[in-house]
C-alpha cells in the first residue's frame, strides 16, 4: 500500500518536500509478532540519508507509524528515508528491538528503495523502548561501523532494558519533567555517563512520556511533538553537515534548543561539534 502527502508542519515549513510511503514485509525481525514495516521517502530524485525508527512498548503493529505520524513524516519531509519497524512481542517488552532496528537497515540495502538511500549516512531514532534500543546500538562499535551510524536521537529512552555501553556517535537525549514512565533522572544519568562525543540533554517542562506521539485511531495524545524540530536539526547537523542546524541544537540563538521558545526544566550539551567538522 502506498500513500502520498505534503508535509507543512512547523518543524518542516522551510524545506518541506513531497513524501510517499510504502508498507512492506521485511522478515527476520526478532520481536516476531509482526514482520512488517512502513518506509517513508521523498518523491524527488536523488539519494537521502536514512533514519531507522524504533517504537515504544505499546506501539507495535500499525501503531508504530500511526501514533508517531507527525514526527516521522516531518523527518522524512526534511529529506530523509525513514523506515519504521512494526515488530513487537506485546504485552512483553522486547530487548531484541535493537536488533530489529538494524534488520530494517539490512533489508533496505537490497530493496526497491536502495537507490534512494545514502547508506553512508544513517541515523537512529527511537522512543521509550525504541529509544533504549537506539541508545544501545549507539554504543556498539561493530554496529556503528557496519551500519554507518552517524547520529542518534533517543526520546524518553528505556535504557535499563538493554545492555549499556558508552555511545560512540553524537546523541540527543530527550525527556520531559512530567514523565512518570521513564523518570527524567534516569535519562539524565545516561547523558551524564556518556563521554567523548557531542551530546545533548533536553527536559521539556511539563512534557509527559507520550510527548513524541500524535493522535492515532480513537486515542488522543497528550504530547505536542516539541522535540521534533530539534531531532531533525540533530540529524541535519551530523548527517548532512548543516552548520545552521548545528547551531539550532548546540547554539544559543532565539530558535535554539536550550534558548528558544520551548520551555525547559533543564537543557545542556557538551562536546559541541566545531564549525569545521560536524560529523564524527
């Protein structure tokens, strides 16, 4: 099944492109309830960086894309191919989601979408359980090398489900002061333990655990997707070498993460990339 849409939300007004999606069967997922995924891709010619998205505990199956549609489509509209695994073992958590996030990348290499992807520029994005999967993969040297991981965005990450290792690529930790599922202090602990790479910690005032989700079906999201433009900026900075987007993440201008319009209870960053080299 394919669909075509134009994104024009706040996160992507400036450079929105037309995006199409396709529902595909991947196979080989370890969280085996679903073996399917959705791929979002720009319709214009050219090759684009890849982002592999891993969903939260409650959002397997079609909810993996439906409940994150606002965020995922905004990322794709900024010039990314995004693959969303539907794999799940609900009602159980699945520590193998980190492997499924990588399986999505493997599948794309020989898929009909391969010629639209620059596999030298790959980012990982995840929420909750999927944020933990992304965090875990960021710390595996073999994974970073084999899949060319260049940046990671972990939103409200469940880090304790996965074996931890110091992230080896730039990483963005996003949380909210009213998250009572994964307490902000746990995300802050992961940030504090990260060394040697550009890193960001953003705690949005009043944000709950479902901040990255949008309305899906009859469920109404309490979130507002306030991290989305900064997640895009993180990928733009480290995958596209866009210095202006680096400033949006690491800078102090009126539209920047820590000094901009989104009210934070805490926002810090360290090991900022230089203007001459924004990738690692």
